[in-house]
C-alpha cells in the first residue's frame, strides 16, 4: 500500500508541475504576443499622425497654388 501511495503522490506532483509549466508558458506567449501587437499599434498611430501632417501640408499647398493661379490669371 505504501508504494501505491508514493506512486500516486509522485503522479500528482508530476501532473501539477506539468500543469503549472503549461500555464506559465502560455502566459509568457500571450504576453509576448500582446507586446508585439502594442508595437504594431504604436507604428500605426505614428503613421496616422504623419498622415495628418501631410494632409495639412497638402491643403496649404493647394491653397497656395490656387492663390498663384489667381495672380497669374489677373495679369
């Protein structure tokens, strides 16, 4: 009976170790994936900020072109 209890305890310890090991590995992988997604979001947000600046610059350029056309048309 003692050997059976010992085997059962060892099996329980092995099962618990495997379970916790899997949980920790899964958590690390999830954290890594979240970090990678955060980096992509940061790059995307940087792109949006740059596009807003480009759009404003483009509006200014179009306005200046229209002014120049008006000056050339009046001559």
